[in-house]
C-alpha cells in the first residue's frame, strides 16, 4: 500500500462572489495523491488543498514533503492489518527529520497533503471522512449534523453598505441563521456602520460575529472594543497580531462579549501560549484553529487535546476554513460548529451543490472521503489535476 504519484498546482481564489473584484492575488495549492489501491477498477486518489487565507505551498509540497511520501514503503504507510493507509503513520513520514518550531508555511504544505491522505484513506474504507476519523480515534463524540455559520462580508470597493446588506440577506435566505463579516480595513466609524447594516439584514434569531483580520494595534483595539460593546456581537475575532497576547489580554479585560482567536496560530505550543497569556475566558470565548494550517489532522488533534486538558470545552472550537474538510472534522470530534464560505473562496467554499443548512445545521456529505466530488467545479478541478491537464 503506497503512494505512486503526487500532482500539485497553484490556483487563484477570490474573497468575493464576483471574482473581478480584486482579492490581493490570493491563491491556494491543490493536490492529487494517487495510491496503488484500486476501487471500482480505478486507483484511489485523495484530494487536498491548502484551505483559505494562506498562499499556495506548491514548492514545499513538491520539493520537500511529497518526495518523502513517494519514497515510503508499504510498511511505513499501512495500518496494522495492511488493509488501508494509516494517516498518522503517513504524517510521521512527512515530518521525519523536521526540527521543532519554525513553522513558517511548512505547516500548510503538510496540512494540504494530510487532507489528501485522509480523503484517500476514507475512500479506501468506503465511508465518509467524519465516520472514518471518528472510528480511527475510537470517538464517541461524532455528530450527525453540525451548526454552521456563513462567513463573508468583505469591504466592497464601491456601494459597500448596500452590497453588504444584500449579501447578508441572501445568506439568510439560503438557511444561515448566523453570519460573520470582516472589519478592520476601514475607519472605526465605518466599521460600526457596517455592523449595524449587517445586524439590520439578519433575521430576528440570527447572530453576528466580526473578524478584524488581526488589523488592530493596542490603541485601535481598545477603541473598537469600547465601540462594539453595546452591539451584542456573537464574537469579536482576530483582534490584533496573533502573537500580541498583551493587547489581546487587555481587550479581554475590558470587553465582556465573546472573543475568538487562534486562526493564525499553527501548533499546540502556540495554543498553550495563547491560553496562558492571551487573557481568554474558557467559559465564553472561541477557538478558531484551522486544521489544515495546523499541520493537518494530527497537529490539530494535539491542539484540541492540549486545550481540553487546560479546561476548554469542545464547544469552544469553531475551526477556520469554511469548506467540507472542516465540516467532517467538526462532526467527527463533536466540536462547537463550523465556518462556511458559501459565496467567497470558490469553488472550495461552502456545501455540496444543492445543499443548504436547515435551522442553521448541516450534515457532512454521505459519500466516501471528503466529498469534494459533490461540488461539480471542485470535482472538475481535481480531476483535471489528476489527469495532468
């Protein structure tokens, strides 16, 4: 049981439903990982991509991590009975010889391939990823469906408030009760107006979170916390530089509402520092670690275990990502809920074609693997990569 080929490509992704609106040149890596296992007359191929918010990692994948997988023997990759891949053993193969710390962007490259490995292993088993992962962990926490919220609300270059209101209303119509919008790219007064606009467009039972995308310094963070305090936000996310624990802790002391953090931290060591020095309140605050950006499932599990040991509840975890892979992980581990990007970062963001939340909840696709094939545009992209087109 071996990997016989890895193909990788960088592809552009847009923050906006209209891809003609500039998105800062953001891209991501897609990977097709072919095994020597045959199902239905064809080799099983696992698909992965670099999640959302970091740039493509194609060089690291091609030159550093994929060669280790391709050189590994069956004994280094297979489970005990030899009936399937063991994704944890494959992860150890990728990280052989790597020194602790210095995460840089290697964590994203490893996470991209790790996603493809889990997709392949679940396909070999013939079950959806959430069921395969829960079984691999002996977990009793797996959920049939998952709370989700819609993420988007980027600052529009023109007609911002009108277009923001239209966007939020469209998400409510699609079945999302809760929405998160972006702030921090405009003056504080404009951000308050954007928040009030989004709140007005939500349904009466909806909640609004805001994401400052790590833009505030200590002075702006304090001013924003004071301005947002009366607005009843669901949470206030990524307030300052990810490692500026001093500013984060100062906001936590003055801001009574929930705070969300962790998206741009990539290891269990960094998670422990956040818990020790970020001033977060375990009974109310939110943890956003992205499983792909945290070296994949094994790295993410180390973070979950570390934070649970420190008193955090599973319900505090709402992983960043907004795609099907995170949906499976949340279901498998019984976490709080899941971000979705139904309009942005296409074709990867959001749910399978034709699927929308019901009462703010959704089940992972009931097909073998992650289910990227349930999204026609994603399936076409991965199949063209696998075919070398």
